[in-house]
C-alpha cells in the first residue's frame, strides 16, 4: 500500500496498516539487532577479560576457523545430514503408516501406541547399548537412533489429526455410502494434514538432534564421521574455535531445516487452511 492509498483510509484503518507494517519489519529487525548485540558483547567480553582462545574464542576467530576448516567441517556436516534426512524420511513413512493403521482400528491403536510412548520417553543413550549389541553396521546404528527420536511426533500428531475429524462430516460421508477407505482418502487425511505438518516441523529438528546425539554416544571417528565427532575431537585437543564452528554449523542447519519445513507447510496449506490464510492478510 502506497502513502497516497494510506491517506484515503480513515484514521483507525491507517493506524492499523502502519502497525502491521511495523510488525512485519520488527519481526526481522529486532532478532537481527539482538543477535548483533550479543555477538558484539561476546567479542568485548573476550577482549576486556583477556580470555585465552582455547577457553572462549572471539567471534572473528570462530569465523576464520570455519573458513579455514571448511573442507573438514562441511564433509562432516554432510555425513550428519545424510543420517538426519534418512531418519526423517523413515519416520514419516513409519509414523504416517502406523497412524493410518491406528485410525482404521481402535484395537490396534490401544495395543501398539503404548510401545511408541515407551520408545519416546526412554533416553536414546539408554537404548543405544542394546542397539550396539544387535546391530553391526555403524550407519544403521546411527540411523536407528535418530529415527527413534523423530518417529513419535509424526505418529502422535498424525493420529490426533485423523481422530479429530468433525463427526457431522463423518456422518455425512456414511450417509452417502462412502467406504472406510474413501473416508480416509477424502476426509480424514486432508483433515490430518495440518497436524502432520506440525509434527513434521518438530521431527525435522529432532532428527538432527538424534543424529548428533547418536554420534556422540557411538563415539564414531575417522574421515566418514559426522559433526559430533569433530566436536569431541576438538574438545580433546582444546581446539575451542573449531568446536564453536561445528556448533555454529549444527545450529544453522537446524534453523534451515525448520525454515524449509515451515515453507513447505505454508505452501501446502495456504489455499485452504485457516492457519495459513491468516498469515496472508
């Protein structure tokens, strides 16, 4: 809206338009300003207290380390990302498939859902020794650990969505002779889509966390190891700049995964779901 168009509005409407404009700008400017301030304070604290580099490196040192060790760190990042995305894909397939099965039979849900809860509430560091005994392949071990962490949010959210269909719509489908699978395809799955996408955004971050934690617990080493192994190695060598650089890559990767999944969710829901329609006003 241009300034001329804004003058044509009544004072209350013009005030609302200006407020919405400031909110859109502030949504990006304020976090960026706080981040810049935090980085500046970090640098000043290191200078004012003469903190050694092996204890707390300055931000500039971390960035230079990230640039100098880019080959080592990004190759490790690719290993971690491979585990992350494979576990997320398996979590989507397993979680959605099992949720559909639960929606078709209450007896199946009552029988197997408690086992999913047990997997969710049991720490992965407690499960890994068993996985280490029964699984020989190192990649499979890491993949299984990350899958366990990412699986439950998709299962629980999709199950909730499939069971949250309006009863009146369900009765309408039954009155028109729709079969159980037709109800699933044309009513329950579309209704569960927002719930599934919400679980997917949660599972995306958890799959990365699961991959990193699994690497920590497994203690993988060598050229084909992930970022967690680089962090452990840097900690042993008191190489704090490389450790901070690896942590920065993990955080940045998690943010990008969340943003990409949020964009996918918005693109899918923007034409018909209320949560996405509100964002376009």
